């Protein structure tokens, strides 16, 4: 049975799940959600996800929301991209939670404010504040990767995909690979994995569609 990932190209959280589905070799297809015209907040979509957000994964009788939960499901179902021991699995979860709290949420908000709303509507001072928090998060991740190839364990896991997802986007949000060499090398390792594609090639929807 083909799993369905409700997504749109600009969503970094959906991209993490699309990568995991691809790398885990699950049979899946994207279902485009027209976020910028309000589809995710429609009554019809809220029947799928009451939170009004993507990603949503529908796999047979199982419907899941929130990227961390979906990543865990993909790993658990396929036996791929997870820790090889109980200790490694806890380490994977530790970095999933860290990413959701310290990295992806901050990037998502910063990128949205800088690229997807008019400059006049950006709240004053918020972007520099978030970029300061992101610099601290980049430092943690870059230092962590200075002596290891992967975030958790000896091979790529869903922790890597969770932390990396937003960092592949081309829109400016204050991240330059040249400033973070260990992160840059790690992103290259993930991108060298068979099946990898950049977000706008892996999922439908592109800012150019609204240009």
C-alpha cells in the first residue's frame, strides 16, 4: 500500500519526512497542500489534522502528524534510520527533541518572516533575536559534528534528517555553510545518499509558483 505524505515544497518539517520515506525505501507519494492559500486551515483539512498543519502521513489505517512522530514511525516500521541499541535510540530521541525545540522551530519562523511575508509586516527586532538563538544552536551542532560523521550513532538516523531538513533550503535565513564547516560536511554526506533530492524536487510546491 502506498503511503501518502500531505506536504508542500516550502515545508521543512515535511521535507524531513519525505527524505526519511525515501531513504527507508517506503512506497509513498506526496499529496500537495496549498498552504499559502489557506488549505491547511480549511475545515476539510482539519478532518485529517485538527492542528491545521503539515506534514501528515497516512499509511493505511494509520494517520500521523508532527514530524518527529512521523520520523519515529517510519524508522520503527522499516527498521531503518534508527538507533542500533536502546542507548542509541535514546540519543536519537534526544536530538529529535533538541531540534524541535532549538533548531527547526527557530529556522522555520525566521525563514517565514524573511521570505514569505511582506517586509512591512515583519515584527521589529524578531528576526535578529531569532538569528542570535540560531547562532547558538548552530554552534552546538557544529561542535557536536566536529568529531563524528552523524548526529547519533555510527550511521545516519532520523536525528540527522530532523536536524538537517531546513538547512537545505535556498531562501536566506541567516545560515551560511562556510561559517559552519562540520555542518557543511555533514549536509554533503546526507546529500550523497542515494535518492536524496533538494526539497523543491522531492515535494510539490515552489515559491516560483506564486511569483
